[in-house]
C-alpha cells in the first residue's frame, strides 16, 4: 500500500513538471512573437528584451538569431556576431541543419561589417603599463591582436607607475581595420618640474617698436600740413589775381567792380582766379583730413613711445601756413 502511494505521488510530481514546462514554452513563444512583431515594425531596441526573455524561458536558435539580427541593425555588431555563432551551434545540436545554415550566413554577413582594432604599445613603453579601452582593462595577451569592436569612437586610456595618464580617441568605421600605438604621458616628476618653471616677464614696448605705424602717422601729418600750406598760398594768389582783374581790366558799376565789363585779359584772369580758389579748397579739405588721420594715429599710439609733436601756425605778409615741430 505504501509503495502504491509513492508511485502515485511520483506521477503527480512528474505531471506538475510537464505542465510547468509546457507553460514556460508557451510563454517563450509569446515573447518571441512580441519581439518579432516589434522587429518587423522597425523597433529593434524594444524587441531585444522580448527575445532575451524568450531564450531564458526556452533556449531556441530562433530567439538567438532574431536577437542577433536586431543587434546588428542597431550597430551592436560584437553582440550580434556572438549570438549568431551561438545560434548556429545550438541549431546543429538540436538537429536542424537548415536553421544552422541560415545562422552561418547571418554570421558571415555580420563578420564583413564588424570593424577590428589593434592596440599595441609603442617603443619605450615603461614597465607596468596598463591599457583600458572604453573603461575595460585590456589583457596583455590581446595587445597586438585585431579585436572586433563596434563602429564609433573608442577611448583608450594608458597609465604606468610614475607617469601621467594619456588618452586617445579612435574613430572606427564599419569594416575598417585600425591600428593604434599608445604610450603613457610624461613622467610625473618632469611635469612638476615644468609646472614650477617661472615664466619670463613680458617685454615692455620700446619706443619706435612699430616703425610702419610711425611712418604712416608722420607721413599723414606732414602731407596734411603741406596741403594746408598749399591751400593757403593758392587762396592768397586767387584773391590777388581776382582783385587785380577787377581793378585794372574790368569796369566799375555803382562804385563796385563789374566782371561783366572785363576785357579778354581780365576775363582770363577771373577764370584763373576761380580755378585757383577751387584748388585751394581741395588742398584745404585734403590737408585737414590727413591732419585728422595723423592725429588719431598719434593719439592712439602706446603711452611712453617717446613722441613729442606740435603743430604751429605761421602767418606773414602775403602768406600763411602751418609748421610741424617735435621729436620722434
């Protein structure tokens, strides 16, 4: 009687396990279907967790290969190649050669896209040098070995006892083969010595240090002053010529000289006087502009440049003008 009861209890437990296994398999299929629907909709990031749960509930090649496909689509080629290889092996163990062949083709397609990065120590690397790629220490055995990495920028950090750390940013594109030789930074002692080195004081500006600016300043002032002098002379000559023409070669009407009554010589003198007056005006305007520009250059020059400049007016009998006095 006792044996019969034990046999009945055993069958009961076996039935419970079978029901549980069937329920897990059904859940795995549901997760696989949800993940596949999301993948078909172009949402691989949300599909991957469903494939992961499906494989955890029931490890099938289909869950692995769908996950690998989604990982490849979002650029995680390292994980995609790993899952494709595992899916191919699992399909062969389960006796599904058709699915194994599909997994092999998927693996090869990812392999073509997967970039490889070789990191090696340059000559002169000190003992104890360590290398990290994206925050993960690199085993010495994998240095000088082309390792599959995802496309994008990878940060390499190199350190050694007594040396400053040095960082490298390496951009790797799909299908590329990149090699990076690395070294740590300078020694800590050398860096401290360089930091303590006093900086030389800035040199004071010496008088006449900008000869081109000085030449422009003095040229503008000199030519401007000459323009004012020439304008003054032309103005005096114009007035004298005009007065002579009206007083000697033109008639007088109502107590004033009348240019309408000028003879040919007087008419020519009046025209000449007008031309001289126009030239005097031009000379005055140009001279004043040059004086203004020169003064601006002079006043905007650095203090203590050793310049000393003054403009002195001079008026005499029948003449007027300006004189520049100073040192520079």
